[in-house]
C-alpha cells in the first residue's frame, strides 16, 4: 500500500477515489514514565519513554488505517494527515486519516 501526504502520486493516474479512511488509538502514560518525565523537566532533554509511546501509537493508527483501505480494495492512500488530541489528563488519541484511492 502506497502512503503519501500529497493529493497526488507522481507518475500515477488515480482512477477512483474510495473515500476517507482512518485509524486511531488512545494511549495512556505509564506512572514510571511520568516520574522520569518529571525528572527530565529539571535537567532537560528528550523524554525517550514518551517518544517511544507516541511512535508506537502512530504505527498502530497507521496499520488500522491501511486495514480499512485494504477492505475497500485501495491501491494507495493520499493526502495523509496525523492529529493528536488529549482525551483526559494522561491519555491522548493519535488519529491518522487520508483518502483511499485506486490507480492504474
């Protein structure tokens, strides 16, 4: 499955738009990561535990979006966007969406 964040694919003719597809996941912070994050605020630097959590959440959301597109018989997903929303304190949703298309 070809995934792009543009509204076209270079040198590929899109023959049909199948509609919006999306994938999401909601992740909560781990108490151990919260303690480490608090310490990082004092000394600065990347909070590796949170970076890993967000990366994993993006991968899960992307996989869910691709599964939805495959069910529609899509060859690609164009115009992909990510969104992050705080659900409650300590939990966030990662949402990815795009347009499923067929091409030649």
